[in-house]
């Protein structure tokens, strides 16, 4: 069981006005605080 953490926020570059003009570099994730990974053995 993991305790909930506050959700991150996404910031978009305000200079972009058309949806088609957005690229990966135009998004910023703010206040992202992930939990550590859970190690597990899996078969591939």
C-alpha cells in the first residue's frame, strides 16, 4: 500500500495558440514527486 501524494501540474507554453503547433518540448510537468519503483521478477 502506498500513501497518496499530491498530483503534479502540467504547464503549457503560452505562446502556442493552435493545438497542431504543440510539441513535446512545449509541456512542462511541475511538482512531480514519484514513488520509488517496485522491484518484481517477471518472465519474458
